[in-house]
C-alpha cells in the first residue's frame, strides 16, 4: 500500500475509534436565541433553501471534506453522496492528492452515479500548489470527479504535528493567488479545525478566493488525530487544543471580509447551525459525526441529517423566522450574548 493511501486509512480508523474531539468548545454556547412565543406562520412553510455557486440547495449544509484515495473511501463517499442527493445539500471530498499520485484510486471519489445534481466540491492542500505544474493536474482531477469548485485546505498545525509533514510554506500566499487566477471554477479555502482568523481571512479575500470555511476549533482536532497516528505523538498531543473556537472565527471574519463564509468545526446540531446562520454564515459544514454515520450506511447519514434539519426548522419557528434571510436580518434581535 502506498503511503498516502495508508495515511487516509489511518485517519478514518483513528477518527472512528479514538476520542479526537477538542475538549474546548466551539464557542457558540456564549450565544442564546431569544424565544419567540407568538409565531405567525405554518411550520410547513419554513424554507431553508438557498443558492450557492449557482446551485440550488434545499438546506444550507455542506458535508465537509472527509475522504478519498483508500478502499473504504468509496463506500463512505457513496453513502454520504446518496444522502446528499436525497436531501439536496452539498458535499466535498477528501484531498485529491491521493488520486493524482495514484490514478487507480480515482474511483473512490466518484459520486456522480448516485448524486448527479448536488454541488460537489473537490479538495487539495495548499502545499501541493507550491509546484505550479500541479495546477493543471488538480484541474484535471476536479474535472474527472465532476466537481463544481474546489476547497484548498490550510492545515499548518496538522502538518507540523506529523514527522513526515510539510515544513516549507514559503510563497504560500502567492501560490494560492496564482491558483485562484488559474482556475475557472470557484476556489474556496478551508482550515481543518484550527480556524481562520480575521487577519488570514483578509489575506484570503485579497487572493480572490470565492468563499472561506472557517473550520474552527470545537469539533475534530487534527493535531489530536496526529497525536494518535504518529509513533511519537507528543507534538500532536501537546497542540491538541490548538485553534480558534469556531464562533470566534465567524464573528471576527464577518467583521473583516465580504467573502461568503462557511461555518464549520464542531457544529453538530441544528440549533448551533442556526446560531451560525443568524450571525451571517452562508453555509454550515459537518464532518466528524457524518464519517461515523457513513461508516454504517447511507440511511444512518440520512437520518442524522434529517434530524439536524428538523432541529434547524424547530429553532427557526421558535425565533419567528420562516426563511434564512429572516434569521440574518433579525440577528441582533434574536441572538444574545
Ligand atoms: C476522516 C476525516 C478526513 C478528513 N480529511 C480531510 C481532507 O482530506 N481535506 C480537508 O480539507 N479536510 C479534511 N478533514 C477535515 C474536515 O473537513 C473538517 O474541517 C474537520 O474535521 C472539522 O470539522 P468537524 O468538527 O465537523 O469534524 C477530514 C475529516 C475527517 C473526519
């Protein structure tokens, strides 16, 4: 088994079997909705639909980047994608570096047979874009999976927790800006659980990215994952709680940039999702819990998401908001710190 494939498999196994969640919270508990006891609409009229990059979503949810490139990835991605198609939400795949390095595993990213209509986003690490000859390879890989856009992930803390991790990030900003110019498709940027600060968000906006997923602390900790995976995992363990809580990222980035923001990192229920939307997030991302569901079946994924969407709708009714726009417009009146 080649090393990228082995690493992908280990990531799945560790995330399924070990406690890789942050001890610190995502920060949303500091905010509370104001209950609205007098509501003037029918529950069935609540509308969570929205548009993102030209595609209509039935709910503002994206299944965050999880996997691709190892045997289990095919089953997991198909389980996720089947549910995403049924529920009309978006999905992203794991890093496509594995399929570029080993085209034989490209099939593990293929979801269009079960999800022809969803917004499907590819994924690549910024370190892979250091060599600009890789731009064309990434574009081709995105095309081959029927991707509508691509996430570039920034995972500095994770890389530094790996013995074999990347160390040379010289010129990263220029690599990203050049990649954005090179691609015709939207280029989005995400963290993997350590969060995006307002300072970084401003630089990303300047580089021209189409959206930013703050992917903050409070859910899966990738330094903890590496703490389990490495032979000597002391660095990963030491930095296991490293990162900006998701709510803090969101509040700070919303003040600093106009670029659409995706909120993710420990947003595991519909009430927290609505708080992030009321603050101004365009979309909510979830990874960790969906991996565990997808490891079981597509029905389990669907059930988790249906429940999540139900919680969102109940929350919307309890704050008197029928549409997502109402949540955003009324935010200062309905969400208190
Ligand atoms: C098994 C697994 C593999 C992941 N692989 C990737 C990846 O290849 N690229 C990426 O950008 N993020 C990856 N992530 C990170 C997630 O997209 C997400 O940012 C992070 O887990 C925090 O979100 P959560 O708290 O909802 O899990 C992975 C997550 C999981 C659980």
